[in-house]
C-alpha cells in the first residue's frame, strides 16, 4: 500500500477526531451556559418570589379594603326588604347588608339587584315590581343622603367614593320586566339600571335559562338578539349570569362591547352545574374583555355543598309526596328542622372561594375577575368566613396570603369591573 495514502488517511482521521472533540467541547460549554442561565433565572424568580412575599407581609387587608374602591355587583337587598323591611342605615338584625357592616368591610359600591321572580312572567306584574324596587332604593338614599347615593355612571361611583358615600347602582336580575318593549328598556335606563341579567330561573321572552330544562329559544329569542344590540347602544351592561350556554355564545357573537357575569363562579369545581361558567366560556369572556364576578354561595362554590343540598331537597320532596303534605305547611317545616339536626348543611370555606378566584386568574389572567357575592340572595348558604358585607377584608387577607400584590387586589376589588363599565359607556357615547 502506498505510504502516502496511509499517512494521509491517518491525518484525516486525526483531523476528524480533533473537530469532534472541539464540537463536543463547544456543546458542553453551551450546555453549561444554558444551565447557568437557567440557574440564574431560577434564582431570580425565587428572589422575586421572596421579595413579593416580603412585600405581602407588610400589606394590611383592612387598610386595602378602606383605601381602594370596592364594588360588589350583586346584592339582593331590595328583594329582602320587600319581604321584611328594616332600616339599613343602621345595623340590622337580619340579612347580610347594612350601612354599618358595609363601612366596616370597605364596601363602596353595592349594585342593588332589582330582582324579578320568574313566577311573575306568568302571573304578570314584572314591570310594576321592577319599578317598585327601584323606588325602594331611591327611598333609602332620600332617607340617608349622608350615607347612601345613587350612581348611574362610573364617574358618579368615583365621585361618591371621594365623598365617603356608599353608592347604590342598579342592576336588574331578570329582563322579564322589559316585557318585549324596547321603550321599557329606555325607561329602565333612565331610572338608573346599568346592567340586566337577561333571565333568571325560567326561560323568558329574551333568553333560555341555565336552570330551566325547557329551552324553547335554543339560546336567545329574536327579541333577545335585538335587545343585546339596543343595550350596547344605550350603555347597559349585559349580564350573562343565569342564561343557558347556548345563549351565552350568542351574546358573545352579537355584543360589540365586553359583558359581565355579575354573580357566577367556576364550573371547573362544580362540573354539572350549568349556572356556573365553564373554562371555555371564561376564556371567551376574557378574550372579549369581559369579567366574571365570583358568587360566594356555598352551592356555587363547593361540590360537597351541592350534593348535600340536593340530598336534602330529594328527602323533603319524598316526605311531602309520601304523606301528601303541603310543602309550606308545619309538617314540612318540622321535617327541615329535624333533617338538618341530623345532617347539617355543608358550608363552603373562605379558601374554597379563593380557589375560584385562583382558577380564573390562572386560566385567563388577573384582569378578568371580580366580586359578585350574591349577599342577601343565597339565604343561609354563605361560606364560613364570608357571612356578610363586613367580611371583605377576610377575602383580601386570603389574596395577600396567596401572594397577590396590592395592584392585583385593587383590580379584583373594582378595577376590572370599572374598566368594562367604562368601555360600555364609551361605546354608547
């Protein structure tokens, strides 16, 4: 064999090995650099987390509650007072809301729910009931002008906050009071209604309901579709709480402005409860700039509470049916007392409520969630730790302990809702 060829072949092998070693060394250097960068990032993140934790240690829940505007988009006070009147300008014996407890909790703007029972859709009187309840809110303000104030705009909310007054903006729960007449929509706008929950427990002339097995419209009615457009034009927020899933998706296609869910929670924790919002719905709501206001009711928050409540209802119905008793009679009343002595109601906890906020925030971000407690609307089912309007600082403390910044908490308290409302106002103008 030619010696030159052998030497040349050896040289080629040597050169190849040299380049392999060189490439391997470079790769090792790059890998080491990546590890160093990753370590630096990890240290930076841990450092930021430690700093955030240290910052949070200095936050005071009561101070934050009093410092920032706090808006709750759903309080059923007017309906409560319609059933049993109390002077809420002073501390009351019953219910979840009064001036004293609201000030203690830092509540500055409480949307008064102008609730229209679904029964009136058949009996008649929805329009009259809505006006009567609005009258009652106006009377509260007239009686205590140094404590309460009406508020039909974001500017008025902000002005009242500066003056130390509690704003009582109006939201209509169940659009049945419109009675198929857009002139009545204008009437309610002029009376201060700034959001409308399109339906309630039953399908109406606007929309199917999440609670109703009957879905005659397959979502929105033709009138309901026109109503969404007109609400956009006037500057009334559309509330998708209570409506069916089909109706929700139709609203999202039609509305030219962000919408709200004034008192709903995350279906992630209550899979078969359509009244809450699915992850897909929350994502679309956020994509369109809207906000979900978390409901505090135990049966909105906890699957265990739902199962406990369902078992109670089933036992009560069976007892009444087997004995042919009146559901409102003494026997039924005593059965409820005896049953609950044996099997107490399963209350949700403050942490359960915080889990719903966390879930939404992890899903879509901090800008699309707020507070819609449903105080005075969910009876005795409120979670432990959130029993009335004095308890907002406990909620805020929970946010602090879970690492939320002061700016994050302000967005949840009111910033997100006010952003949506201002966009609705701007579109109408």
